């Protein structure tokens, strides 16, 4: 049985939805660059987006409340499993993971509802949110290199330094947080612009956003982040077979070439990565509970390794999202997590490859980024959400509205 037809969109409702969702997207995409702490950002997002969006979802399902479950069976199984697993962890934290469960359900269900009922407002808001992130990134870039006065070969933000320029402009964001926050946003911007009626600002804004974020990401000097972005750019021509989509990859290669030409030490001075040793040490702990994991907790076990200089080093996570996921909720959790996006991903590849290529590229980019720098696989809103959960929710929301070989949208 089909859901009731969506209400007719009025100009006033459309403007209100665009304003609310635009503010929400701006908070999601540039919050860590603006807010002094993740806790304050989470509280703001709860008030601005998650609670109002939950109310909208509940009101939309008031005539068929069971659809809140029947439309999302795999999502609920994963969320309940991951949340309840904290009770058998060494340090249970039910409130944290209950909050994660609610926020992730709202993210998936609200995105799907907005794409289905009010697509124009939603895609305009997504475009506005990515542009807001580019503005915040540009402000931080200017403040660090022109107000603080650091040379251009310095990593943006320094190494765990703090610069209070004004009460509202404080630079203390770890470059990892910032780069993972922004890496998928160019794909979101171009995809959103393709869903909207042609207009000059809609055509120009994704390019301005992308160029700004590329400069920002280059200044962050994270090798793994730039490699992940290259994976996403490579996915575009591979998925579509369109040679002109090699242009983004060429632009990225030009940026990397400029970095090496200015200062090759930016790439080489950090030496060999400790990740292989970290991953090996993490795997030993995963083998202790491979099926169901150790249960969700605030942090994983300490990993003791020997670095390239022969010195003992301790890390509190493996710098790999998937190994963190396996440690906490095991192969059962990894399977459930994969089933959240794989069916829609395969449908997109089979029937709608050209239409969804930018979302598939965003997913490839985000999944590649967290291969090297991932932590906390299941939390309330965190810096890795735009790399994992947001592209996943967008892909699911879009593909569910597209017909498959058997018929129309779900």
C-alpha cells in the first residue's frame, strides 16, 4: 500500500524548509570549524535539526506508524544491535549510544522523507550547507596564514595548537577532523545542483565551493585525505565511462603537483606510516571476540607498537574505521553495517549509474578516508559522519525514489 500523496508545496513552506534545512546542513558541515567543542555542536544540532526532524518524521507517519519500522528493518536491526552491545562492553555507556541510535534513525528517515516530499527545498539546503562549509574553511585559511602569519608550508592549524584571534574565531581544530569533514562535500554540492532547476548561482556555486575546499584540504596536508579524494575522482570516469570526468582527477593531480613543487618535504618528511603495525595489533584484539565484538564503548583497547625509530608507542585506536567497527561489534556488526547501503548501492550501479554517480563517488571517497583515519564507528554526530553516514543516507534516500526493473519507487 502506497503512502499518502505528498502535500502540495507552497512558496512559503518551501522557503521555511530551505531556511531550516540550510541552517541544519551548515551546522553539520562547518560546525567543528565554528563551535568550540563537539559537545556544544551536538547540542545545537539536536535543537536545530534532530529534534525538529524527528517530529516531522513522526507527524508524516501518524496515519501508518508501523512504517517507521517496516520501511527500515535493516537499519533498526543494526541500531538495536550496536546500541545493546554496550551492555557487554568493559565500560558500558547506554546514554551515548541511545543518542546515536536516535540521531542515525532521524538522519536516514528524515533524508528519505525530504527527498520524497520536498526535494527542491532539500537540495537547495544541501547546496547552501556545502557553501557554508567552504566559507568557514576560507575564513580559517585566511586567519591562519594571514592573521596568525604562518608560512604557507606549515600545516593549517599547526600541530594541536590554539590561536584565539577573536572571541568568535578560535583556531584549534585538529586537521584530521577538518579534512574528513570536508572531503565529500564537493560531490554533494555538484549532485545537489544537478537536482535543481538551472540558474546561474546553482551552476557557479558548486565550482566555487569545490575550489575553496581543494585549497583548504591541500593546506591541511593530510596524505590519506588527498588519496581518498583521488579515489572519489577516479570513481567518476570508472563508473560512467565518460572521459571528460577525468577533469576532477586532473585538477587534483595539479594541486598535488603544486604541493610537491613548492615543498616536497610536505609529502616525504613524515616518513613511514605506523598504520600497518597498528592494524596488526588491532587484529590480535579483534580475534578475541570476532563474531560479536567487545561491545560499544567510548574507546577501544590501547595498542602498543614499535615505531620506525624503534621506540615504543601507545595508540588508543587503530586509525581504521573498519577495524574499530570489528573490535566493537564484530563481523556480525560489519555485515549489518554493510547491508545498510549495499542493496541501494547495487541498485544504483545496475539501473541508475549515471544519475547517482556523484553519490557513489562520495561514498567511495568517504569510505577510503576512514580506511586510514577512522575512529568511533557508531556515535552521535561526529566528524566522520560526512564521510560515512551522510553519504550513505543520501544514497539510500535517492535510490529509494528511483524505479528498478520490477517497477516504481519503494
